[in-house]
C-alpha cells in the first residue's frame, strides 16, 4: 500500500508589501496509507501470515503524512501476526526558503510545519488480544534538507518564518480496555526529525519584529495498551528509537535603532526534542512479564551542531523600557533534549516481572562554534527587571528512566538486567562579547528602584539525570536480584571567551540601583544518578543483586 504527493523542490514565499499576509508553505491536506482497516465492527479477527508493506510519502506539498498497518477499530478484537508488518511514513523536502522585505507595519507569517506519523498495529478501544510471533515495524521520518531565511524589516514590521518538524511512531497500540498482548517476535518504533543546513539572517531597523525559530520533535513508542487492566507478556524484542538531528546552523541577527522582537523577544533559537518509550501499559491494574529471552530497548538522541551564530544590536533607546520582563531581546540559543523510559506502568496497582534485558539510553549533544554578541548602545531611562539583551547559549539535557511505576500500589521484581544511561554534552567555542556603551539614566520620583540586566548571555549548560527504578507514590514493593547499572554523564566545555564593555550611569546615581551582568560566558555541568527511588507511601525495597550507580560531571572553561 503506497500513498505519495509531490511538489517543487523549493518552498519560496516572497511577499511584496501588504498590511496582513498569511501565506502557508503546505496545504492542510495530507498523505495517508492504511494496510488493513476492519472498521468499527465488533469482535473482528485479523490474521497476517504474509508480508504487509505500507508506505506513505510526500516531498513537502502536504503538511501531514501518516501510515497505518492494521486497524481493527472498537470492539473485542483478536489480531494475530506471524508475518511481517512494515509501516513507513516519510515527509522529505530538499529546501525551504523564505525571503521578505517588509516596511510600514507589514506582517508576514510564513511558517513551515511538517509532521509524519507511523503506526504498525492499532486495535482501537475494547478488550483486545494481540499476538505477535512475527515482525512489526513502524518508522516515521521528517527530513528538511536546507532552510534559508532572509528578512529585512523596517519600521514596525513583524515576520514569523519559524520551521517545525514533528515525527511520531508507534509499534503496537492496544487502546483503552482490558487488553492482552503476547509478543514472541519483534516490535519496533523509530521516529526521526532531521535538518541538514539552516541559514537565517534577520536585519531590522526601527522596531522591526522577527521570529525564525527551528524546532525538531521526535517521539517513539514501541508498545502501549492504554487505560484498562492490561496484560503484557514478552519473550521477544521491543525497541523504540527517537532521533532529532541538525547540522551546520548559521544565524545572524542585526538590529538598528529600536529594533526589538516583541514582549517575548526575538526568537531565532534552535530546539531539538527526542522522546522514546519502549512499553507504556497506561493506567489500570496491569501485569507485565518479560521472560529471560525478552529484550526491551529505548534510545533517544538529540544532536545539533552550529557554526557562526551572532547578534549585533545598535541603539535600543528608552522607548523599549517597558517591553521586556524576564525576556530576551534576541535569542539564538541551541537546546537539545532527550528523554527515554524503558517501561512505564502509569496509574494503578501494577505488577512487573523482568527476567530479561531492559535498556534505556538518552543522549543529548549541542555544539556551537563562533558565537558573537555585540551591543553598540543601550540607553534605558526606566528600570527593566530581568532583561536579557542578547542570548546565544548552548544547552544539552538528557533524562533516562528504566522502570517508572507511577501512582498506585505497585510491585516490581527484577532478576534480569537493567541498564540506564543519560549523557549530555554541550560545548561552545570562540565566544566573544563586545558592548560599546551602556547608558542608564535615572528618573525623578523613582528612588531606590532596582533592575537585573544581562547584556550578553552565552551560557553553556549540560545536565543528565539517570534513574533505575522509580516506584512513584503508593505502597510499593521493589525486589532486585538481578543486575542494575545506572550512569549519568554531563560534559560542558567553553573555549576562548572574551568581553569588552563601557558603562555610563546617567542623570542621578541614587535614583536607580543596577545589578548588571554585562557579559556572561558561564559553563555548567550537572549529573545525577539514582538506583531505586520511592515517593509517598510505605515502600519495601529489597536488593540482593548487583547495583552499580555512577555519575560524572565535567566542566572545562578557558
């Protein structure tokens, strides 16, 4: 089964001049492919012993692409797979370009939003029985080869040329109801969001406003049974993998006169999210059994590499004094987030027995080379609390959990192997800050006022959290007779930071007290690892196995 759509290679939006323009890069229609759809008839029996290939694709002419292997709808259904169910959904675009020159209050919204979803088997709501002795694979890919944005804004113009990519994959979904899933084969879910090259240039004069944010979001869930008192038995393989990647970013933001963004700041940042969960039994009193041959794996990777990020601002006068509260004039930061969970049981009184192997690994990397922030003249007459005039920071955060039991009186027995790892790396190289003059003048009638001003922020931040077993709230019993390895590593590195600064305090030194951080190039790393944790309730925790818990935080700043 194949569905596809096509469009020209380049998405180009070049408006001339209009007070309100709202073009879109892709239509609201989508490409959809479904292998077997049994409708909503009750008590359906579906047997697959052959090969079912379902593929849906687009090259960007539609915003949404989805593919589904087997759908049984609502009712007490029985699905048996002893063959191959292979589902792929792809939305691949070679290039997206947005060019605009706006004057005199023109507005432009030219956002690019692409989403892709793939599901292997969906039994819908009802008490279903799913038996998999074969292979179920769901793969979602959203790929944008190049993003080129050039904005020239004059007067009070505003433009939003943000790009968002979403990828979501589910291997087997049981839906709500009392489901039974027996897996002796392979269930796999992969989700990938990717950009290869991003070039953004924003030039503004006299209160031009601009947002050109890049967002990549990938989520993979191998097996879920939804709410209900479910049973999951596996002697096979259940794996989930989520990946968000972006390479070679070049961002240049220049402001002259009162060019700002809006009260939320000018956002040309890049954010990556990857979330992978192998098994989610949902709410209800669930029973999960993994025998000695079972393999459960959740992996998430967020990786961004940037070359040449800069901010240049000249002349932001007193007329902007009330526009920023805990905000930022310009934000070109890089942020990567990765999160994984091996097994989550949700709310309810759950029983989990593991004799097999469970792995949960989250990796987040952010690398930035050549960050420059320059402020030529800042002149404030009224204090501006919590103002960040320029931000070009780099952050990487990774969180990994083995067993998350949630709320309820849960019981977990681990006599197999549990490996949990979270690793984050954030580095910035050749960071420089140049501030020619900061002029702050007092106003009569405002004695003793204070403000915290960060004139340039190039913080490098790495954070990793790894947790083996989280018992959650309730009276829980945790018994470990197997092996458990939990590690967290955080690595922060910044090299060659330089700052130049000139300060002038205006009319009355007593009228305004300033706590100013005029150039910051901070580097911070945090790593936290825990083997077994409880929450509210009377928990019983027994360990006669082998537990290895380690954390390492490294910071290198030159």
